[in-house]
C-alpha cells in the first residue's frame, strides 16, 4: 500500500499475505503430499513449494520458498518482488526459470510452446536444454530444439531496463548447470554477452534461446529491434527477427457493467463477437445520445464518490480541516458531475512526465481561469520504492496541487489500486498520457478508458500511435528526438496547453439544449467503436496464437522428430556456417549499368567465395526500390540469383540474375548474401549478411 503525507512524501507499506485468506491452494501429488522442487544454490539446495490459483479455465502456478527447510535468507527469496539487491534478483530469476520448468514437470505438464515475458525467466532456456542434454543431445542441438518452441516478449523500451548480472554471480550460481551442459565457463557466459560487454544480459539469453521475439506495439517493436540489433550484427534493425504484437485489455474486466448492459440491449447479445464488423460501429452510433450521455454521467458520479472518499481519508489522516476539505472537493461533485475531468494514473516513472502539465504555470492558470468552463485534473500512481526521481515527481505534484490557485483543480490520490483504476478509466472524461517518445512500450490504461467512452489525449507513442484516427481523441505529436529533453518538454507542453485550450475544453462545454455536447458524444462513440475491437486481449491472444504459439508448436515438434534429428542437423550446419562465414566474400562480375530503358532486360553476375559451403547453403538477392525520399517510396522488391553451376577463374561460385525491372524512375539497388536452410525458423536468425 502507499500513503502520501502533506509534504508529498510517499510511504510504501507492505503486508504479509495470509494464504488462508487467498484463493489459492497447494498443488498436491497423488499421495497427498505437497508438490515441491529443489534447486541447486551455492553450497545448499533450496526447496520450492508450488501453489495453484484457478482463474476460470486458466491455472496460475505460484512458486514459494518460504518453507521451514530453507534458511531465513532463502525463505525471503519470493517474499517481495522488487525487494533486495542484485543477489536477491538473480536468486528470484533462478527460482522462476529453473524452478518453473521443474514445477511444470512435477505437475506432468508438457507445454508445446513456452513464452518468456521479459528476460526474468530466461534461465528456463538452460534448464530445458539441460534435460535434453541428459537425453544425449549436444548442447547446440538442445538449444535449437528449445529455441524452436520458445517465444520471447520484451516490454522494456530502454536498454537499462534489461536485467544483467556480473560474471562473478554467474560463476557462483551455475557451476552445476555449466557442468551438466558440457560448457566451459567462457562458453556459458557468452550466452548472455552483448557486443563485447562484461555482464550477463538476460535479454540476450532470452533471444538466443528463442526463435520468436516481439515488442508490445508497432513503435516499441521498432525501438526493440534497434536496442537488440547487436545480437544480429550484420542485419539492419528493421529486418531482424524481432517483430511486435500490440497489447490489449481484457474487456469483460475493464468495460463498466453499465456499458455491457447497454450493449446487450442495443447491439445484441453477441456484440463482443461482432465488435470488429462494420455493423458494430453503425449500431453504436445509432444509440440515442441522451442515453449514451446518461451512462457516462452515471459512471462519472460513481468515480467521483470514490475520489471524494479517498481524498477525505487521506486529508484527515494528514490532520486537515473540514473547511479545507470542502475547498479541495468543490469541483468533484457526484450529484452534479458536469465539470470536465481529466485523469492521469499510472506508475510515476520520470519518462511518463506526470509534471509536463506544469511546465508553464501562468498558461495553466489561464486555462483554469474561466469559471464557466471549470476543469479538474486527477492524478494517482505509485513510484517504485527505490526510484527516488519518481518519488520526487510525487512531491512536485503535491506541491503544485497545494498552491491556493490550484487547490481543488488538481487532486493527487494515494494508494492507486485496481479498484480505483477501474473507476477512473470508466469515469473521467479525458485520459491524459504524455510520455517521452519513444519510451512508452505500449500503455494499456488509455485502452481501458477508450472502451468506456473516455477520450484519450496522448503523445503518439505506444498503442496510441496505432489507435489514434483523428476522430477518437487528440494527439500530441512528439518533437524530434534530435532535440534535447528540455526543448522537447517545452514544445510538447505547449502543444498540450493548446489542445486543451483550443479543442478539449471548448468541445466539452459546447453543450446543446439537452445539456451535453453532441460533438463530444460523437467522439466518445468513435472511441469505443475504434478501440474496443482492435485493443482487446482477445485480439492480442489470437495474434500471439497465429504469429507465435502455433508456429512455435509446429517448429518444436518438427525439430523433435526422429530423436531430434532435425535439431542435430541444423546445429551442425550452423556450426559449419559460423566457422567459414568470416572468409566468405562476394563481388560483381559484370559491369554495372547506369541506366536502362523501361522494359529492357538486365543481367547481373556475381562471384562468391563459398569457403566450403554449397550454393544451396546461401541466398543471393537483388533489392530494388525507388530512390529514398520519392513519393512512391516503398519496401524494396527482391529478386533471387541462381547458381550457374560454374566457377570463375579465381574459383568463385558464379551466380546470375536476369530481369526486367517492374518499376521505373530513379532506382536504388543493393545485392546481399546470407545463409539459408530449410529448417531455419526466420530467414535471418543467424544475423549474418554480406552486402554488395
């Protein structure tokens, strides 16, 4: 729990869980004993108990080291997620990765696809490989078999957010695993090395141990491709295997029941299955405006009741007076919920820029100055207990909220939790989000607001870069990254003020004779119609299923056929390619032509020193595209060279391509060579490429 005192200082309060009060049960063996697994730690063995929570048809398994058989320090490993130091962190990740695999084995569960979220559980890759090595596979073949059925998702948009451990820590905790895998200390540590670094990077291990990788929005996928580019050193970031699946929210959880009831009446009971169709939007737009507005106002009133309760509890605990409380709550009136209310609730990390609104207090006073069009901003969120800059953000918010001219117009609520979150995302009028681009991986709170008819006002980052259509909210276009942080904050805060002053506030208060703004309702309906189908967890899971889970299952089974013969074969082929690739060279044999007439044929010849590789072990391609900056600029077209079956006088393998370009104008072309094999999951997974 979180409390905030009168000076804006955050106190983090932790309460131990009483398992008797939680909807979880111990996992039991057939003889009635607890399911437990043991994990090798330096000089000892740590026991781990497995618990189960049932959520509908889904089983959630939880790992617990708080057992009498363990030492006091080891009992604390699973006590607090973000507690402790780097030692606690590596211990937690060993319990999660190694212990998680062993727990599933004890439960006789055999996943066909494994999904690593962030690098935290990445040690599972090595534990799974260990079981295959014990069956007689080489380590490299075992890693191919494991990676083929593994998906890795990164949620972190900055390099510093990826866990890493010292060589000393890896050496201390994994001598047993290194020995069983048949690796030297140097080989083991190399599994987590990036670009000649000196620490073991968990993201690097996760990527090397998976063949399906993704970020959590289109923008974040591009950012992650650049961050992780050193793992595919010869590829351009946009072509490496890391793609994206944009996050989604669980609609039954975050859609207010009032909306679900109205949708059943006006859209039909199958509306959740028809939400992606054109008819869904038409039927939603046909819903009477006065009814739509009454639902919005009812949800807003419920939200304001909770806000008043939270503010009062916080105020009186901090020894405030009743008269002062009345002043704080004068715009938060659930009986008359007609004040434009803007919400900002999330983790108080500095990159989320909760204080961007306060860059120009004079301008902000002007925005607040029209008493006929009042505005109230509600802030809530927590800073990590170790995040001092994040806690400074809370103190600054508190300082400004206590200024006499802003009291009641800016509310800072403590102890942000799911109950408050559900009320805010369904009850406010506008959801504000202004992170520093491109540091918002996805964001989901804006989706939760959007499906409830809340209008987003957000920087075009994360999911909003895909969700904004010009009619369902407002956008803050990010200033170019070439400018420093101060300049970007200045420019984007100006945009925020202008959008509030010129668009948001006038639209909300442009009320007709019925007491509401028809334009606002039109945008709110558009928000639901455009966001609910595209940003639901149903769409997200289906996308993971199609792009990753099913292909990973198929590839994993394919590699396991005939006692893992394909995995063994691919591992040997990759080893050979890695050995000879540094010596492979490519050169033009023909004389390049500067121009040709449209429709005219073109022949290109290239010689390749294969250094023991076969012609079928490589792909040689010509890429042609419009010259950069052309209005028809698009993805390049690729054309495959064929081996001529002959050699040059130097002993190079001769490749040729005859074509008539399908596009005209000023063209750019490049020739590239890369290894190919029928068993590769991604054509560029080796990260090797020669350009000509």
